[in-house]
C-alpha cells in the first residue's frame, strides 16, 4: 500500500529492496542481513543507488535478543548463509534480535509485508515476532521454505514455521 512498511529478512545484497525502493519512494524498507561480509555489499549497493532512506541492519533474527550466534556464510556463494554449518564450516559471530524488539526500536506502528529467507530459521524468527504476527493488522508474509534447511536448523517437526503462522490465523 501507499506509505507501506516492508521488512526484508535475509536481505542479502538488496536485490529486491533496491528496485522496490527505486520505484516506490513512499515505501519504508528495513533490510536485515546476518552475514557481515554480505551486509557490507548490501550497504554499498544501497549507497550506490542513493537509497539512504532504506534501513539496513547487521543482525541475526531469532527468538531471543542479544545472543551471540555463529553465522556460516561462504564468501564464494552469495545467499548461502545460515546459522548452521550447511554451506561452510567458517563462522563469524553476530548478535541476535527479535522482530518484536526490532519493531519497537524502529518505532514502526505497522508492517505491511515481510519477505523472509533465512535458510530454515524462519521458525525461530516467527517465534520472536509473535506480537507482530498475532496483531489485528498482521502483515502479509512471503517466505522461501526448504524442508532440509528447517531440519538443519534443528527443527524436528518439518513445517513448524508454517504451523506457527496457521496457529496465528494465517492461511
């Protein structure tokens, strides 16, 4: 919608945020990317496109705040980062933040859409977003699901991320 708020979790280098913001200056975009080296390219891409109004954060979204976790992100494969050593054994540490905390910190009164691709950790992100997702104006959600990634994230009940959404009234 006009003046909408778009949360982009697992923003990578901004391949979606940049064209959206270029065409829709009225949309507020918040990009969250966990891998520090990928975040660096995200920031560069936003700057090169003069998109200084896009908020970019280098955190891992999770169901607890301020926990230090490992992010495994091979430098030769953009978009292959995970909190599990799936694509590489080389890790760097990053701080976690819950979506509900992020919303409060940024003073966002509403969120219209969330695009999420966090390699199987969607369950944990959704658990940290229950206030937002259970609200009367809960946002639309677009997410990439991969059963193997959810299993690698330690989720025994494959499809648990969808079940959270169903339990909150999503269809």
